[in-house]
C-alpha cells in the first residue's frame, strides 16, 4: 500500500476503539453537523460472528500514531466502509483503503464459499469525492437511503390502533427470535436488503449497551402472534427508530403508522427533542410516505454503491 510519508497502515487494536470512534465522529460532524456513530456501532461491528479485527479492519495512523483513516470489510464480503479524517482528505488515503476493502471482501467471499457477492458501501451526498472514487473503482450506484427527522417539541398525535391488536412491552422468552424473524420477513420486500443470521443481527440490536426494552414496542394480534414492532434507541439525547416492521397480513391497515406514533409519543414523553430514522427512498412498502404522514422530513441522503467481488 502506497501511503504518504509518515503514515503507516496496520490492524487496529481493541483498546483503540475510543480513538477510532473519535475519527468517525469527526467525519460525521463534517458531513452531518453532528455525530451519527457511537461506541456501540463500532463495538457491535467488531463483535459480529466471524469478524477478525486483525484481518478485517485496517487503520492508517500519523506521526503520533493517532488514527487518520479507518476501513473494514465484513459479512462474507458484502459490507464495507472507509472513513478518512476531514483534515487528511485529498492525500490518496481513501483510494488506498478502498482497494484494500475490495481485496479483503473478495477473500472473505471466497473463504465463505459463496462465490461472487455484491460488496456494498455508502457515500454521503455531501462528499462528491467519495462518489468519484467509488465510480473509478468499478462501483455503480444502486439505492438511495434517506435520513429522516422530526421535532418532538410539539404534541405527537395519539396513535389510532386497528381492531384486533394490542401492545405490550418487549421482554418475554422468545421475543428476540420473534422480532428477528418479523424484521427479516418484512424487509425481504426491500430491494437490496442484506439478510443477516440471528447471531450477527442480535449483536447490532439486543447486544448494544444502549438497548432499552422500554423502547421496543410490540403489537400482538388476538391469536397472540407478533403483528408488528417498532425497535428504537436513545442516542445522544435523541430518539432513533432502528426498525419499523409490520407482518404482511397487517399491512395497509394503519398498524405501521400507529406503532410509529406510539414510539414518537413515548420518546417525546421521555424528553427527547428529536427523532430520526433511515429509509430506502425507493421502498416499495410505502414506508417513506408513512414517515412523511407522521411529520418526518428528509435531512440527509446516502447513496449505496455496489461492486461484485470474489
């Protein structure tokens, strides 16, 4: 790997998580004006089944050994990311790390015996250089993800529940598996959705230090079956809707909107000033329209780029 003088590439060490988080947050603030990553995000990535920090992540450091760029490849070569400190951009670090991600993802795909897979990376609309870099590396844009937000400093309309459902808190035996299966089934309709096994998925949800069962809202039908769920977190004082999923028999009956309003109302009652979520802009289930009806508006755009590896 060709790097500017005084920079070197090496595997991260577990104790460097805070320094790597600080690097990623600097990038977040440069692009979004606020942090969009917390320690749980990185910790969960490192704890994902099969992830080897010594082989699946790469760190570029400066003269003081402080991180200036970071990358990883995971999930059998299907997911990757490259982050460069805003003050170090334009020095070829993104090009070097992207080449490494493509090579490492290909190795992961071959090791997993999956054959060629689609490697997916995200690029912010506010960083055109990233789009140019990805295009030069053979990636093509495939999807658009929107960050949507709403203020919670005005009353949230009460939910209107469809007949035949009731709500209860998360926490019974089997709830984790039931919610996992509901999310996998619901998002299978979204083009470009990457399914994950239960162990990997649960690390990114139930395994977070910020996991709060009181922000997990379940809708149960008269037969006792899970009809829908809203899974939310509190980050940096604001609410975040991680998943809003409705079982197929309950779609287009108002359950999704009721769950969302119930979640937003709970966040407001707990003093959260704002709520955000991510949505595929071309979601065929009508999710974007649902969020707009609830008063949410787009705040940022991320483009997904894909390339075959392996």
